[in-house]
């Protein structure tokens, strides 16, 4: 149900306080509903060549095939779940929702003020084409009403998920503390990308434009606004890149669509972000500006590696930091802790990756995935299996 | 291919270089943005490559080492939604901006402060002002254009309805008059209201100057052409002249010529940029970078905006005026750049 009026909002709060632990049709039915929804959305996504929508439908289909993820474990709903998704990915509310819906929870999902409400309504319209059963105990709430509903039933919430930065998380936890429920958050992180210049040097034009396309995809069209977008670029090369000699940036720039009205705001926004960031953060580290991609500077880090995490923290929201290493075996010496995703370009062999994983040991990123897959949402996120988070695993011996 | 037409003339580049140096030595924030990317060397070679994003004035009050005293003031943008820009103007900057406005508008309209004509403002006298917040841009513009007029007559009541007494006075005689208003206000509260009430009249020998607030007008699907034809139909006024300007660059506004193009002037210039922020070529739409050679008390001399427009030519406009002429096409689509950290 779409909660977009004060009346509906009051009604919902009353319902939540009264009715609890309503069984939602059974796991098999839910899985089937999610599958149908996924298929419908998939068709629409293919018809409209909508990448974001296609990714969502793939996720629905993947999760609906839950046995592949949890095997024969028995999952029980937790009860009332509140979702506070981040607004960087349009369909984020539905990723969080689908997983929890499958488990059988009552879900209250906050829609972002900044998200494109038309896109979100589109998904909700699909619900009615599948089955009215999808609406039972599933609530999508406009931000204007979300807080009063949440604050009205803090004592009844069994699980709350916050996908935000540290400030957001602590504000919500302070202003709206749960009494007994489980509070889980996914604070913002940064991600890395590994590119081999050896491959790049010999790549054909088609291969290069493929790399650019994948990189652009991972960077959310150059906005780098996702925590899985590449904020740290590890460039494996015999020689150090310079402003005159960094072919990747040149190629990325030639690859940009020049519809100014449609895409110009990412470039101007990147300029704004960097200038704001310069004014408020400390950038007094040694680095070399290599150039810009849609207004976002690429900075070759030349300072003490011990200071890299601090620089990443100050700069990674507004600039991409480039680290140059001579061989893949050096990564273990330079990779900062706490990297969320690490993508790798073609030209890095699976043997190299396996030995990298062994080398990194306790310093492994949460995901190591091919270039172009950074924005894919995985059931396992930030090291958590979401299906198991949203449910209670029942022991049965 | 980059079009040299999109560049600046040598004399303007020199002035821009001097302004870069001035703000670099006097404004910490400006200096930080230069040093972060080692752009100091570009001051002379490529001064047009140095710009601030205009939104920085929304989150910061940027000052170029000018003492705050009773002569300085903060100018606040008039937007109703979102954060407002706050511009720190000292006496020197304000005076140079007033002089520039006088020259630009005076030349275009062939008006002089020595021969003032009746002045009608299509707005209300009671623009909400919280003086502690600074001077409203709308108020400042109304006062700015007052240089050519006698004491202002406000055509709108405080509830934005038309003041019929003032309207009667406006159409009572044929002497030349200057009308001024914000495009959106003129459209919504004056023209639309005249249509509703079935009123039209003739204002001969007169000027309507309008600007600002055009984002809202465009949103309603009212183009400059449509606006003009409405004005002709309802007011049948001799000259209807649009201008493009921003609060960060008060004074050095771009005025529309008799052929419907905006022109640069001796105090200003404009550059259009592609998505990679290269100079765009003639007739290819680009992001607007607006240059004003006036601001000294704040670093607003070279600004990247969120507008897009297109350079139409150089020195060849049929109106006869020299220099670049261009069109503003609208606001860049707001692709919302979101971060994982943004819940809201
Ligand atoms: Zn002209």
C-alpha cells in the first residue's frame, strides 16, 4: 500500500499497533509472487532498455529462488520490519523490501524525498497486476509521514534497517530508539577498482570502449554516488601515470554522451562537490592531479601510505584517488582496510585473483567482482546474508 | 572542434587574470580551490578555465578580505525553495555594479538618469524582507532599475492582486514609461490576471524590462516568444526586453537585443561548456559559465551555473551590436547525484 495522505498514515499506525504476526500466505506463495513480479518487471525493463529496472528484476528472481541461497534451512519472519533505504539507487527501497517480503515480514518502507516517485509508483503498479496479495502488510510511505509512524510504534518494531552514513544512523538511533528490536545499519563505505595497464595497452578499440562502458556503469554515470562505485583506482603499470599519460581518463572522456541538458548536471554537480569538499576538508596531502572525468578530479596519491585512509575519508566523496603499483602482488601492501567492493578489469587472470585473495587474508574487501558489476545488489551485502538477517533461522535437529 | 568564438577577448582575459589574482590573495576558499588542483599557473594562460560553482554561495559566505562595516551588505537571493545565495558586497563593488547597470541598461534603452521617466514595478511593495537576513535580490533589482525612473509605482497589492488605481494611472497618458518586473511575477500575477479579467490596453513609447524567475516560467511551458506575444497582445507596449543575470553577478546583466538574442557587454562575458567541461562550439548547447568583471569583495567573477544555453555568434547579430550573442535554453535536468549516505 502506498501511504501518501495523513489519513492513510494514521490508519496504518493504528493497524500496526493492533495487528501483529499476521501470517503472510506462506513462503512458497510469497516466492511465487516475487517471481511473477520479477518476470513482469523484467519484460518492461527489456522493452524500455532500462538497466536499473533490469537489475531490480534480476534481484527479485534471484531472491525468489531462495533455496539456492539458504538451502534447506527453515526461515521464520521476524515480524514488523522498518526499512530506511539510501536514495542513491532509485529502486533501493524495493531491494530491501523484496528480501524481507520473501521471509514473510510486515514491512514499512520509507520512500526517499529525493527519489523519483514516478519510478517507484511504477513498481507499485506492477503489484496490482500480479496479485492483491502483494499488498497485504506491505507499506510504502512518503517521507512526510514515515517518522510519525515509526515513532508511534518504536516498541513494536522487530527489526530496523538503516542504509545511510554514520551521522544519519546515529541521529535516527538517538531520536527514535528501538526498545527491543534489532537495529541494523549499513554505513557508507568506499570501493576500489583494479585496472591492468598491460591489458589496456594492447586492448583493441572495442575492448577499450567496453572498459569505459563498464567503468561508467560502475560510477553511476560519472556521479560516483554509490558506496560500491570506484573511489580508489588501483592502476597496475610499469610506469607511473601522469597528466599527459593516463589513457584511461582520456578514453573515459571521449566516451561521454554530450547531451548537455540531460547529462550536464553530473559534471556541474561533481565540480560543486569537489569545491565544497576542498573548502571543508583537509587536502594537504601529496598528490598529482591527473585530470577530470565529468568534473570529478582523479588524483594520483603520492604521500605516505599510512595516511591514505585519512585522505580517502576526506576526498573519496568528491575525487577518485589513483594508486599506482607495478604488480598485482603489491596490492596487499597498499589496500586500505574496510573496502566494500573491489572490481577488476579484464586482463587480470583468475590465478592472480586467487592468490590476491589468499594474500589479503584479513584485509579482504566484502566483494571482489568484475568491472561493471559494482552496482549489482547482492543478497549478501556488507558481509551480511540479508535473507538470514530478515528472518529467524530455526534450528531443527 | 573547439570554436575560438567561445573564448574571451584579450582585454577581458587580462582583467579576469587580475581578478583571479586579487581573489586568490584575499579569499581563503578561492585559494583552496585553486591550490587543490594546482591551477595557479593557469591564471594567465587559461583564465577562463578557472571558475567556482555558483552554488558555493548557498553554503558559504565567501568574502575577499574586505572588512565588514556599516557600508557592506549581504544580498540574498529571492528563491522560495531551497537554500538561498548570500553575497557579500562592499561599497566599492556595489557602486561599480550600479554604474555597470546604468551603462548597460541606459545604452540599450536609450535612457538616462538625467531624464527620468515614470517607473512602474510589476510587483508588490511588501516583498517579504527579513532585514537581518540581508537585502533581497528582488528588492535590489527594483531599486537598481529605479535609476531611470521617478519614484516607483507598484502595480500589485500585497496579496499580488492588481492595484487598479495604479493601473489606471499607468494607462492614463501617452508619455514614455519604464515597467520592470520578474518574468514569473509579470506572467503569473499580471498577464494571466489581465486575461482573466479580459483587460487589454496600449502603453505607447514605453519599455517593459523583465528577467529572473524564468525557470518557473519555462516549467509552465512559457517560452520567451510566448511571453513576448502575450505582452504584445495585452499591453501592446513598444519594447519588451528580457535580460539574463544572476544575483552573484549583479550589475553586469546580459540584455536582449531587438532580434531576441542576449548580448555580452564590456563588464561581462559568457562561455558554454560540454559535459567534459571543454568549450563547446557555436550553435551547440553547453553549460553556462558566466563572467562578470565587477565583483571584488567576493569571488563571484567566474561562475559555473546550472543553466544551459547556446552561443549563436560573434559580431554578426542583425541588431548591429558587437560581441558574442547567445540564448539561454533552460536549466540542466537535475540528475540527482545521490550518495549511499543520503537517506533523505
Ligand atoms: Zn543582437
